[in-house]
């Protein structure tokens, strides 16, 4: 890929996204393989291959309740008014051997999860029993129980060989619980892309510090770090740099260390202080040119020390919209997650859009009011500096380049931010 990419196809958001995908092909190839991680490190990762049960679950016949293990035939006639008297021959707790055999007219006290004693075929919950006031070794059973009642048998949950977690599942707490219950200590998962983030701008100051003349608080590095982590990436560095070329080059040197990808934010347009474009344009695989979208027109891709670099514009709204539209789909593909699917919604009011550019309108998705399709309310204007207003938005509405206005009530696609 050379810096001469300026064809019409690559200037559209869809076409440019394909350039980004091609630029990140080595990262995608590595991510398509698997790595084995301990369970504690697998949360939110994507399972690389089916997890099949090596054993039946439960592993053995055990009690579902605290109570008494008995023979169902012995308690068939039990009732609150005419309880059945059974001799207690022992007690068994979870983690112990099954204990004493239960014969006719006998019971064994049992705790939840404890193995069922030989001879017993059901469990009477403790609330359906009472001690015999005249004999401490006798229990009174006041309710009948059928064979198998309150008993867990091997295979009730899963059989050996069954698929418990399918490949492609994003591992949540419930998946890790199932894997641990099967005795698995590690899982084969898709590797997480390692990403370094560099935000640029001599005007930037860390939040919480006092501002000088012309300065602003920096938000892009935090925004992109959070967005990348939400997509399943490991963010290896979060850096800021002034518009000095040497400082930015040093930041790139730090960011590429151990990274599969570096994302820069800011300084990609045609001004005099566009340090990202000035340092990276002309390198192997670079492309710096505007694309026909609003917000987020200026975009760039390049390499640094054989590591791909994706360069997003610096206005906070442009940066996040560019990430969601252009980079997030490729990242989700790399980690093995499904793409974010749009939902159909109805515009709450009339909107306009610039001719020749795909507009991504920030909006808030509302209820459907029983109409079967939700209402979407545009948030603020098209300006790429309206970052505080964007906090009220939770979706992007895509308006095609050949559409300049849409009326209230028009159905549109809304993609979650």
C-alpha cells in the first residue's frame, strides 16, 4: 500500500475501512490463531474452539437439599398428621464419603451436595421433618417423596462429550464457572490485539491540571483507550505528545514496543503543525487524505518500525466517530466478536446533511411507545467539537452521501456507539 491512494472508492467510509483492514492484515492473521490462557485471564476473551465436557456433571449422585436420605417406599404414606418414624443411622456432609447404607425404615442425615448413601433413592427436605421428642435417634417424616426427588444424578447437567461452550463465545462469568466446574484450568482463546495510543497536540493538558492560555484538557487518549478495551484489546501504552516532531517520534518508539497496532489521534490534516502527517506520510504503507464523511474527514494510515499505525483526527467527536465507523469493525473481526448490528429506528425530527458526504449523526435511542420501532432523537449539531453534547448520544445514524434531508418519521439505521 503506497501513499498515492486517492481513488474514489477509498475516499468513501466503506472503501477506506477496507484499506484499514488490508493495512492490518498481519494483525488479523495473528489474531485468527489461538492462545491458551488460565481461566482467571479469560474473561471477555473469545473462545477459539468448542469446549466439550470431559466428564458428566454432576460427577456423582448427590443431594439437592439439606434433609434426610431415605427410601421412597418407606415414606410413601407420610403426612403431617401421621408422620413416618425412621431411625437415623448417620450423617453425611459435602466432601465426605457416602457414609452408612440406608436400609428399610432408616434415614441418613444429609447436606446439600453430599453423596447419596447406598440404599437411599430420594431426599426429604429438612423442613418436612422433625425430631422425635421421645427418641433422639429417630426422625419424623411428614411428607411423602418419590424416587429421585431432590437427588442430582450424573449427566443431569451435561454429558461427557457435549459442547458446553461453543467456539466464538465471548467468555462471561457464567462460561468461566462452567469451565471450572468441568475441571478446566485454562482455555484456548483468540489473542487480544495489543494496541498503543498516542494523542497529539501542544495545547493538551491532563485533566485535573490547571490550564494556560489556549490550552484544553485532553480527552482523546482516555476515550480511545476505553473504546479499545471495550472491543477486547489490551492497551499497552497511553501517551500524549506535543506537536514537536522529535517528541512525537519518541512517543511512537514507546508506543510500538510490544504492540500489534498504534492508534494516533490528531494532527492528520493539511495544516502547518500536523505532526502526525508530517512524520508518517510518505513512509511505506502510508495514506493521508480526507474521506467523504462528517465528522471525521481527515484520516491516515502508516507504519512505524514495522508496526501498523492508524491515524484518527483530533477533534474528540471526530476521533470517536472515526473509531466506531472505520476501526471498530476491524478490531471486532480480529478478536473474533460479531460486528455491531444496526437497529431500525424512526427520526424524531427533520434533519439535513451535506451533499457528497456520509454523515454520521449522533443521536439518542428512545422507546418505541408501542409502535414496534424505537424513536431516535438527534443530539446537538454536526460540529466535531461538541464533545459534551455527545455524552447524551448512544447511537450513530448514517445518512448516505446522496441524501441531503430526511423528514421526521423516516426509518434509519442506528448503530450503537
